């Protein structure tokens, strides 16, 4: 066996602790090896010990009473541990290495010792397998070799323990990484879609006969970008988009993507919800309120303001996941194009909606009719500005927060904690 490196004690002790064997519960495999070692040598007792930087710890004590850890200098096992071969002392009272030890001059009055160091594959000696007797004695060469081989079996048990411990740690690390990946997937894709992908299924594009698409962007963004440091610009965009994400989530909308300063989310997907036009209008009002409040603070600090314009439309779409390495959940269809035109035709701080939105929500919100306006590649489209929740249905003066009557009129369940 490789000789242990005695001048690397700190490393040796660290390796020993890596096996998590000190102070561990009794295990039949070690007990059986110790018993077999005693029987092979015709001795009444055998011990498996492990040696750390200060103490000797018994894993099993066949034929001897249980014993707490003892200082290294009080046991012959420390001498054996830092050797590299079998140590046999026929009469412990006559050997200078053992005659003074407490277990020799006192209880249990040991007289014979045969010990073999437990050396791991890296060459570190971790402890001993030792056979003892209460009378002086000799053992045969074959008995000594049997103790040597049994010490190898102890070491094999230790290596199995270490491998299982490493496997357990790897499984825990894999579980942590799996949870991270699933969280990332859930952040990128809707929960229902990420569930399909996680189960190994390819997500099929689906037709939805009704969904509400919201587009938003910041007016004058190019000029803002020219006057700000890149780090500040990205930080501001991140703050705004994170706030919009939170508002969208509060209203059951699914954030789809951002492109530059443009933001897109959709209601009624991937799981249908009858109230998606209403939910999207409520979210849009909340978004503009947030931007307005933020701009008020920025004006006091004489900082440039960010002006958001929003466009909304309801109609049929096709939705699905594109990409094999980088998944993107997206929607396509004429409704998406019209929503984009609504946003383009909007104004700073306003919410421009299509006739489809107006007709579906006019009983709940106040609108400013704009009439028929030209939209690129779409001809004339009816448009309206969404102003606020109708006065009798709002619980705030700005007309952003719905009251109980609003939910009753819309046929929606009243969220907890929204009493008028």
C-alpha cells in the first residue's frame, strides 16, 4: 500500500471527515469484519478505530464495552495509524511503545495487540483495524495476513460509503440545478407550456378564437437612448419592464417579449379566460398610472421622463413555441398586427384600443372616440382612447381600481381584499 503522507495532517483529517464516519451509528458490515478478525486470530476482542487530529474514535468494539473518543496519545492505534504495515506486539507490557498506556497498566489490562492501518487509495491513513487479547500471545503469519486483508475490506466499506455520499451530493446538486432550470423555463414560458416541454412533448401551435394583445413602447426612446449612458439606459428599461411584468401577472396576462423599448403581453392565453379584454384594459390603466407616478418623481429630480403609449386589440390568434434550443412562446395572426397598429396610432400617456375592445368593455370603462383612422396596411380602423373605469364602478378618483360593483357588472369574482 502507499505510505501515508504524515506531514500533511490537515489534508489527512479533511479527507477523513469527508467520509462522514466519525460519531456515526453502528453498522453491521463493520461489526462483522471486527468479529471475523477476532475469530481468525483466536482473540476475544477486535476494534475498528478512526484517528482525527486530536482523538481516536471507535466505529465498533467487538468483545469490549463501548467507549467515548480518547486522546490520540492514550492509544497504540495512533502509532499503527501512522505506520504503513501490520504492527504486532506479543506482550504489551514489555514494549516501550505500549507499556505506559492506560489500557495496559489499567482496565481492561490489554496484553496482546495486532493492528493494521486503514489506508485509502490516495495514501491517507485514516484509522486502524486491531485485534487484542488479555494475555500475551503469538499469531501465525497466515493470521496476520488475514488481518491485513480484513483491513482492506474495512477500507472497501469506507470507499463505498464515500461513493454513496458523493452520489447523494450529486443528486442534491442535480435537483437544485433542475429546479433552477424549471424556474428559468417558467419565467420564459407560460406554466402550461413549460409543463408540456418538461414532460418531453413538443408544443403544438394552437388556434385561439379570442385573445387580447397589448403592445406598448416609449415615445422618443431614440432620443432618450442618445442622452443616457448604456448601463443607465438598460437599468431604466429593466425597472420599467419588470414593473409592467408584475402588473401583467396581477391581471392574469402572459408577458410574451420585449424588443428594444417595445413590450408585448397577451390575455386569454395559453388557458382561456372569458374576461381577458377587461383584464387587459385594467392592466393598461395600471401601467399608465405607474409610469405617470414615476415620471412625477423624475420631474422633481429634473430627470428626463419616459412616456408610454399602449395599443390593445382582441381577436383570433395562433400561439405556440418556436425554436429548439432557445424556446420562445409567441402569437401570430391578424389580431397581433392590428394591436401593433393600435399602439403605433396611440399617443404618449394614452391607451389606444380597437373597436373590438370598445364594444366588449364599453359598459365598464369610459372612452374617447377617435373615429376611423388610417392604419398602415389595414386601411381605415375605428379607434378609441381608453380613459378610465366608469365613475360608479371605480373605488379611486383616477378610475384605475375597480370596486365590487365593477366585478358584479362584469360577472367577475371579486378578488380578496378589494372591498369598496
